[in-house]
């Protein structure tokens, strides 16, 4: 999918009040362990997230990163959140960025086993495979959003499926960018696959 071409869509550009300066593509093979089913490459994802934060700073970077992932993670007993930390925290400029990512070791197995890539959602196996694929890639999207949020980047996951994107024979058949435009105009970084 060539995302750069979709950003120029007339309806989306009419809705945007803040211009998009940069679309960042995180390769699935770079942020996941390609040969290990549904496995994040934690070190690479953390490094990419840190570099994105540094490139988005409106002031000189502070030594302390104020994270936005206030949810409980597996293996951790507490949630870390200090509202006071946000008073003097340098802001990131969230307006110019969109993050898209590949699936890497997420979703490919499910799609391949069920033949999702061939179409035919009316068939029970393909429909089940579509659901399994969406669960897998949504899990990856959440982990990317959380990694960015831990770096203080106000990111939100945007599902291309629920946003009205569809394909026919591997070509984009429809694309509604209003969800992406609304996220950007609200000061968030949309993260989609």
C-alpha cells in the first residue's frame, strides 16, 4: 500500500487544518522478530520510538521522558503515573507525523493459513482467518502505540479496516482518511498498518 498517495486524497486534505510534514514507515521486519510468531523486537522498537520523540521535540530534549502508557503491563505490579511531571515537561510537536507500520511476524501466518489474501469473505475459513489476522495485527499496533506513548508521544491506533479502507485484488478500493485527519487535528499521532 502506497500511503503517500492516499494523503493527497481530496476529502482528507479538505478536513485537515494542520499539515502533515512526515509519514514514518516502521518496517515489520525491523520491529518484530520475523522468524518468531507474534514476537516484538523490543530493543529496535524502543530505539525507533526514542528517535521519533527526539525528532518531534519542540524544545531541547529533557533527560526525563514522561510516558503516557498508564496501563498495567504483564509482569508489572504497579501503574506509574505522576500528573505533576507534566507541568514543566517539554512538549512534542505531534502535528506533522503519521506512523504506519508493517506486520512483520504478526498476521501473516493467520492470513496465509486461511487464504485471506485471495478474498472470499463469504467463506467460513476466510472469514475466520480475517478475524484471526485482525486480532494479530491489532495486537502489534497496540504494542507500537504503547512504545510511542512510553516516550511521551501522544499516539493512537487507527485501524484501516474500521476507517473504511478496503482492497480489491491487492489495490485500494476505498479509503476514508477522515479518522486520520481528525486525530492529527486533535494533536495525536495516528498509528496504522
